[in-house]
């Protein structure tokens, strides 16, 4: 397995639509394994293919041990509403409050192509929505008011100076970039 570089806000791939996965190959399974490894190394709870520079409609999630490879995921039911703070591995340390459904049913395929359905609530439901948004070029800052989005982008302009270019390389075995435990899980 290998750690993949994480593409940062400013890289156009984060705004592109993904392409449905039609072939469930060993290459796909390796990509999924690498994405899980990358997500854990970044101390994240979710990671979508565009964040590692890929166009497959695929994301990985691990919320408190609830672990999913979401291939071609679709939300088939969304209900309830709640606001909570979110963060994203593609622009670390920028936070924003986003209203999301509190329960979603997601239809997806696993790495073998077998269809499955998950009924998720709370943080898992929020993480699914955040990742599925990534697969359609959407980021959590898009939900912020004009002023809050502008403030978040200004913050990112400062923070991004510590990275060189539009990718971020993780160090193997070293969780996240800093010693402070983030208050909000990044996805
Ligand atoms: Ni994200």
C-alpha cells in the first residue's frame, strides 16, 4: 500500500464531476486500500477520489469503526436537519458550520461490485453527504453564507502557504501535520 498525495483547494480536480466505476479490478481494490491508508495517515474520517487526484466515483469512510468503500454511491433518502461544524482534508484547519440531513440511506457498490445499502444517522450520515458531495465537485464551504465563505477562503489563503503547490504529502506513520488533535474530524 502507499500513501497518496492529497489535492488541495485550488486544484481544479476538486471541482470536477467524477465518472461512474464500471470495472471492479485489482487496480480499483488497490486504490481503495491506498485511500484508506491515506485517510488514516491524515487522521480523517472520509476521503473521496478527487482528493487524491482521481476521477473514479469512489470514496472511503471510517466513522468510529463503521468502515465503507462507497463506489458509485447515491443518496436515496434524506431526512431531518442539523447543523454541525465540518472540516476537509483538502483545506485542513478551516472549519464551517453546515446544515445536513441527520439520516440518509445510501445505495452503493463494494469493491467487488456488489450493491449494498446503508442506513446512517448523525456523524456517519454527515460524512456520507460530505464525501458524496466531493464526487460531484462540491465542497462544504459552498454551503456557507457569502461572508462566512469569504472568511474561510481568506483563512485558507494564509494556511495554504505552508504547502508547496496544490498537493499535500503525508509522512508515513505520522498522524496529521500537527500535534494538536483537531476538534472536528476532517473528511
Ligand atoms: Ni472533504
